[in-house]
C-alpha cells in the first residue's frame, strides 16, 4: 500500500510558541491531503482539507488562523499550530489519496500521527 | 441520528475466534466503504476497501457491504492477539467530497 509519513512523531512545546507538522506521501502524489485530530478514546475529527496549490478548506469550528495549512507540492502538506496552548495538545494525523495513478479508487492512507503536548 | 453508527464495544474474544464487526449508516449515497485498524498511539491502517455492494476477502479478513440494509461488516477469522486494536469503519459519498465519515470505532481485544 501507499506510504504516508509524518514528522515529528512527538513534540513538546511551550505555551505561546508555534509548531509545524509535516505530512509526506512517500511513493505517490497527492493533490489532496486531510488533517485530523484525535482525542483519547475518540474517533478522528476532520480539521481541514489541504489542496495542492490552493487554500485549505476548514471544517466548521476550526480556526484557520490558528491551524495554518500549506500544501506546497504534490507530496508535502504542513500543519502549523500557531500560538499553541495546552488545549491544543492532541494527536494530529494526516491522510492522502493517490489520485493520479489510482483511477477512481477513494482509498485514503494515513500517516502515523504526531503527538503534540503543549506545556 | 449520526450518519454512521458503530458499537464502540469493548469486544473481547479468545484467540482463534471469528470476530464480527459492524456499522450501519443512514445516507444511501455512501458508495465507498473502508475498514481501518488503529493500534494505540498510531495512525489508522487501511484493511479493506469496497466500492458499492458485495463481499471482498483478503486473507483472514472479509468485508461485506449490504446497501439495501445500509449495513457493512468486517469478519476476522482465526483471530490473533495481534489483531487487538480499534477498528474503524469509514465511508465516502458518491460524487461528493472525498471526506471520510467515520464510525466511532470498536475496541477489540483477542485474548491468548
């Protein structure tokens, strides 16, 4: 299957600082990537859809100025948590679809996740 | 009513048992169905993918989609302790965005 990586896997930062998380599709190109957050023992909550070369589409209730998304290439999307606070501590996961070589398949592949702790 | 309903369990079975996991949904426009396995503190791993109705088998895993009943299932044969994880069903609308709509996930424990 297709491989999606995330970096870092775990990060601790101080309140008020910004943190950047990278999501890469390693062996395929993805015009669209998705960013989720997951709280303990809960399902994934979609935050935004990241489109290569254009602005991200945010879900209702997600602050676009706080969670900056950049999809600068067909293999890389970044999520920057700006002015992080303890309530931003969570597990952030990205997903991507191989849209260019996989026909009509809607398979989405997830990264391993990034655990953010804000102190 | 939530779009996708999934019993969160927990479900505990002995090693070697057949496991049945299910989801129901309310929107008949869902056409793409997936099952993911998620280990603790890891990203979801795609197990099965089905378009429209029918069965699909891959090793010990079988996915079934019954669109007339709006019901999907995942069967695990000869379950192993390594199958212990949370299983998430997910689906995508035909012709709509590519957003995955998830069930809550079922936590499965396979006891040796």
